[in-house]
């Protein structure tokens, strides 16, 4: 008999994934109170979360991997659900980089 594994089970938790999703490009599409120092504006006036030279969102604390503006984070960050298909995809991409 061949043992069957439940491949849908995930051990992804925000507390140990090192904020993989915080390397993604995040457009600011609504006013949630993101501080200006964390906003980048492109040549067409579109706003995104500022990324630093290391590729991480400027609002992520590099020691704890926690969002320093959690209460004012963009709408996209609020909708990005831990363990969702998008989360798993990003986790696997960053894990192997």
C-alpha cells in the first residue's frame, strides 16, 4: 500500500514565514492612513508602498517581520489572507530564492 499524504495541509503562519508577502508590489487604492514616508509615487501619480533597496516594504520591521503601520496598512494587505493560495505561492517563491 502507498501511504497518502494530505498535501493541502499548510504550516504557514505569519509568525514564522518572515513576511514573504511584504516583498510584493502593493498599490494603494484607498485611503487607510498609510504615512507619506511609506508611499512611493510613480511618474503617472499612482501610489504604491515604498520598497527599500533590499526589496522589502519600508513598513516592515526587519527584526520582527511585523508591520509597523498595521492599523493603517493598505487595503490589499488587509485582504491578503494567511494560508490562502496567494500566500502559499508567495511563501514557496521566497522560500526557494
